[in-house]
């Protein structure tokens, strides 16, 4: 983090463009932490280049939002071909896509909102799944905008408030991410068990006479 801040400080005039570009690249599932980039925007705005506070905030917000749109359209355009892509940090399978579609059908906005907070590559795969399942883009864009605004503002505000004590924000975000990821896994396992139980107890189809 220290190295990132020093590098961005050396390029202060273009820091917001750099952050925006790096965040958009996360939509391709490159190993770039959105949380880290957003923390950097808040720290830079509070202690290094306060004159660029608005630009840095917008860079973080719009970078995250366009990143989600990139992930969605990758799923929409490539579809099931993504099942065989090895560089994705969280592999997509037909079963996982079916589970996520169930979440979308039943919880809609809440799925995208909660999904925005799930790290470790799960976030992007949730957005790609929305594309693979051909979720209406207008609905996706509107729902994700709300989640993205809340997510980006929260991290930026925390990082801005703590300023140079960004390690505290980073630690809190790491712990929160672990909790959310654990809850996601429990939910996914629960849905899997539900489908398995439903399939097991479903009455057999009547044999043709």
C-alpha cells in the first residue's frame, strides 16, 4: 500500500485517471484490489492532493461502476465460453451459474448489492453470471449503481477520515470481507442443499402407459 501511494503521489496530477483505469481493468478479473484502490483515493484526497478530492472520488466511483459493466458484458458476449477460462479467480460452472440465477430471480437487487461486497474474485463472477443469464442490462445497471455508490462512498469516506492511518481501514475492510465471504459460502451451500433435497424428494415422473 505504501508503495502504491508513493507512486500515485509522484503522478498526482493524473492519479485519478490512473485509478480509474486500474479499476476498469478489474472487470476483466485482473488481480487488482478494488478495496485497495478506493482506500488509496481517500488517503490521497485527505493528505496528499486535497484539491483533487472530487476527481479522486469520481475516479473510484465510476471506475468501480464501469468495471462491473465490463464483467457483465463479458458474461453476456462470451456466455458459456467463460466456463473454460482458466485465469478467472473463481471458476464459473453451469451449476454455479444456475444457483446465481436462482438468487437473481428471487432476490434481484439484493443479490447485486450484497455481491458488490464479496471479494476474492466472487464479485466479478456474480456480475459475469448476470450477463451469462442475460439479465436485463437496464435493471443490472440501475441496481448496481446503487450498490456501487454505497460501496465506493463508504470506503472513500473511511479512508479520507483516517487519512494516513489507512492501515486501520485496510484491516477493517479485510475482516469485513472475510465475514461477508463466509456468509456467502454458507448461503451457497444452503442453496445447493435445497436443490439437492428438492431433486431427491421430487415425485418420479409417471411412466408412459
